[in-house]
């Protein structure tokens, strides 16, 4: 009986750790990668390959946020349950800001 209770108690902890990892991925890690990709684009490091990686990271962030909301019951900044409306707003904002950063990075690369 003790083993069953221990197994049941460990599952929420594992889900909690995975939830934290997912949230850190879309909140911090992904945005940091986008920042460095933009810097590398300015430095003209690898041409179109960096563009592909940049937009793949954007797509990965969108998917990660979706998984956070649908699977791990993600929260908003107000600690309220996030909905698909929040996901759509996040997706739109991420695409617009990413496009602006990408354009600025390419503009800076052409000037330098």
C-alpha cells in the first residue's frame, strides 16, 4: 500500500516539473534563442539557414505555448487559467514582434 501511495504522490511532482520546464521554454529559453538568432543575422553568420532556424524557433514557441495551455493547463500572467484566446493573442503578438525583429536584424545587417 505504501508503494502505491508513493507512486501516486510522485506523479504530480513529475507533472509539476515538466510544467515548469514547458513554461520556462516558451517564456525565457525560446525568446533568448530568438535574440541570439537576431544577433547572428546582423553579423551575417550563416545566411538563410539562420532565417530558417529563427522561424522554426517561432513555430516551436507557438507549439510549446499551445501544449502548455492544452496539456498542462497553463496560466496567464494574472495566475488565471489560460485559454485558446490567450494562445491566439500570444501567437499574434509573437509573430508580429518576431517579424519586426527579423526585419530590423536584416536591415542592420545590410547597413553594416
